[in-house]
């Protein structure tokens, strides 16, 4: 009698990414993934110790793909901006995985490539070395949060979007001016959370980079 097929790690990750894309992270399980592959969970645990390790590996492949063909060009701000936009585009194509990255992070080759480029760019900015780890951490948190937020909006259905818009209109345009005077004053100009996220992403990132730049001493030479 023929034994069960042995699945390669990359094949497991392909199947996991597809299952996450179609069913989302909430219902994802190693058992469901094993059933999709026609095997049992124990065979997958030979590759990954647990569900979290598997999800981290899936997210890392998005990071790795985003770095494919990347070349560091421009000054340090341009490099970080270009990298952030590549990450946004990569996760925008598989938005369900953005939440996985935001929640579980990653420690694979893709993560190391992203970390290396951001750290190199920050060194090129002229920041003293002792400040770079904290600046890196804040940038990483900001970029991951912006990408996860944008991706979350992109996964809602048209019906959910319309329901949300109606609730927004009721909450804002129907605000009691005595209790919520500022909200009533700006009601017709306030935009819903999902509006123009692309521009918001770039503006918020640019503001953070400008904040970093303001902390650089004018006498501090940039690293080569």
C-alpha cells in the first residue's frame, strides 16, 4: 500500500497562503491545512513546530517577495519610503496576510532583508548608532500598523462597506451639536477611516521620517 505523499516546505506554505487568502486567519488551523493537503497534522509538524511558526513563515515569504529585485537608491528617506511602499504593495495583493505579519511578525530571511535595509538607511542618515535601534522599532511598528489597517479595509465586502458608510453618516451628520460641538462643526468635512488611505500612508510615513531628520545633528556626518 502506498504511503502518504511527503509535502515539501514550500508546498505547505503555498497551500497555507491560499487557505488564509480564502478563509482568513480566524478560521485557519493546522488541521484544516492538513485536510486541504490530504494528510494529517503530524506530518506538518515535522516542518513547523506549531501554528504560530507556520504563520510566521507564510508572512516572511511576503517580505521576501517584496525584496525581490529591490535596489537601494536615493537618500535614506527615499530608501525607507520605497521599501515601505513595496511592503504595502506586496501585502495589498494578499491583505489577509497583513494581519498575520502584524500579529506574529517574522524572523526569516525576508524579515532580515527588510531589517537590514532599514537599519542601513538609518545609519546613512547620520543618526548616532545608539539611537538607531529605537528609531528602527518605531518605524517598524508604524509601517506594520499602517499596512495592516489598510489591508483590513480592503478585505471588507461591498455590503459591509455600504453599511459602514451609512453608520458613519448617521454618527457624524446626526451628531448633537450641543454634546459634540466640534464634530457637528466639522461633520461635512470629516472623512471615514477608509478614505484616501494611500495618501494618508505616505503622509504619515513622511512625517515620521521628518521627525527623525529633525533629531539629526547638523554636524553629524552621514554614514557612507
